[in-house]
C-alpha cells in the first residue's frame, strides 16, 4: 500500500465500507458576514465550497434520507458519516449546533460526525458540545488551513494567523476529537518548497490531511487574477509529481483523506484536466507504483530540517 487511505482507515475502524454524506447546516462565515470581511476567501465559490452538499432548505433528517436513497442505487453501503461541508459549520449559536449535530448523529447507521470549520470559530461552548458528542460517536473536525505562509494567507484572505490554527488543534486534541487539515496545493506565489512546508506542518499536527488541488472557479476573485495572468495552474504531470513528494513527508500514521478534490464542473475554469477524477486517480496510482512511492518514506530528521528552512 502506497499510502494510508481514508477507505483503509474506515474499513479498519468500522469493519466495512463507509460513505460520507455531505450536509448543509445553513450557516455562513465570518469572512462573508462582515465580521472579518464580506468577500470570502479568494478561491471560495458562492456556495461556500459546498456545491455537492444537499439543499439547506431541507431538514438534516431529510438530507440524510435523500442521500442514502441516491447511494443505494450504486452501492450497498450500510454505514455513513454525517459531513457538514459548506461554509463554517461551527459559526452559529451552540444551541442551534447541538440540535443540528444531534439530529445528524441519531440514526444508528451514522457512525461518525465530521464538521468543516475555521480554527477561529471554536469557542469554549462549541468545544464543550463537541466533547459531549464525541462520547457518543466519533467526531472529526476539518480545519481549512490551506497554507502556513503569512503572505499567502493574506492574499487568499484567510483572516486568521497560524497561531490560531495551532491553538485549535491543541484544544480539539485535548477533548479527544480528530483533526483533519486542509491544504491547498498551487496557491499563487507559492513555490514547491513552500507547499511542502505547509504539508509537513499539517501532517505533524493532524490525524488526517486533505491535499486539495487549487481550482479556479467562476465568479471568484481568484478567477479575476487567473484571467489577468497573475498565476498559472498545474498540469496533471506537475501535480502528480508534487503529490508524490507530499506523500513521502507525511507521517505514515496520518490518514490521507484526499489527494485532489472535486470542482463543480459548471463553475470550473482551470485546470480542465481535474474534471476527470478517474483519470487523475489512475494516473496518480500508476506513478506511485512506478516510482515505488511510500507514505512517510522521507519523514526523517534530515528532510524535516531542510523543509523547515525558510
């Protein structure tokens, strides 16, 4: 096995295949409602990166049922993870969150709760709620770090410093909640060394990691810069080569939740090759085999010392 995949982890943990159901909690984001900014991150679509989630007009129970019906047409999967995906899913009064998350985890076939959020939206009351929920079923919190570099963080309008992420990780681990960190590869003005630094940083602190290819989507500020020639996106060959380097420096016990990501084809501008996910994964697995790439193979003191040089 070249890497510790999410499928492998889920099968080992729950004894069978588990399907992740994307849900909408009807929340927004401090980077959109004026608390920090009104424009959102430069890469984020109007849907808050949740184009594949169910409609927020439906109750959580109804979203779950409709998703299970769709899944049943193509899979006999019997266990699921409730995944709150769009926008910032701890950015609401804790009473609302408790009702939402409890409703999502009540069914017996829901084996875990996954919550995508920002590190600066984890107050003590939210942490207390997550701790209570984690006693009943496993809770994962997905943190959108994207990069460790302050210049890039400023460019993408992330809206918080790296120290905020560090504190969130410590707080979540102190209550036994798993941390999954999102890193975007290909952000403007970042070179290969900078990207690998972010991957190493996240890998050393997380239970799982999502390596996300930068997508340029319509109607985003990133799209404007792309049209103006401010940056270029990866070719498939360049991206696969980078992923190989990333895997070798991620600790072997960290679960790889994602290695590419999906952009809504109706919104996707670039890179066009990313729309063919099957081709991307087949190419990646072929190269991993040809090069005999193994997760954690270069997670050693020499590599770490080199990467931490700024």
